[in-house]
């Protein structure tokens, strides 16, 4: 997602093309991207799972902060599953004019973001 938003590259499409022996077609540069840099942050989920999310701190709209986020809503159930990319406390995307600008926003987000949960005994099968 970040590469597509900043540079116009769909990395999944490029990987698909390469696997088929095709040369990926360079995209048109997205409007306003210029020399922008980006970064992302994954914040771990609460350690005790399964759990119900009770509180989360949205970070989009803060300065400095991310331009996009995926956070769990209060009431969401986080299953007893490996975290990897999907079952995390929060996912954040950053962009800026320099690496220092992105690092500042990333650090501010990592410092201020909170996700709290209460353990549940079992999650009903769906």
C-alpha cells in the first residue's frame, strides 16, 4: 500500500509479473509525490489473547503523525493467533519530505499510541 501511495508501484503486481518472466511496467509518478519518503509502524497487540479491545488511541490527524492507520475498535475480539501483520495492535503509514520528518512522526506515534484489552476465556467459532 505504501509503495503504491508514494511511488505508484503495486508491488504485488510487480512480483506477479516477475514470476511470469515479464518486466514490470514502471508506473506514472503519483501527483504530488515528488521526492517524498515513507515508513510504516506495526504496534504489537496485547500479549494475552484472546482478548476484547477496551480502548485504543487513534493517531491520524495528530501533528506529527501518520496519514493512515488501521486500529482495532473497542469491542473487537483479538483471537489467540500468531500476530504477524493482521493481528496487531495498530498499523500506521507515514510520509514526509525527509527521513527525519518521517522518523519524528513515527517516534511520536510509537510514544503516544495505546491499545488496551481484557482477556476472554474463549472466542466463539464463526
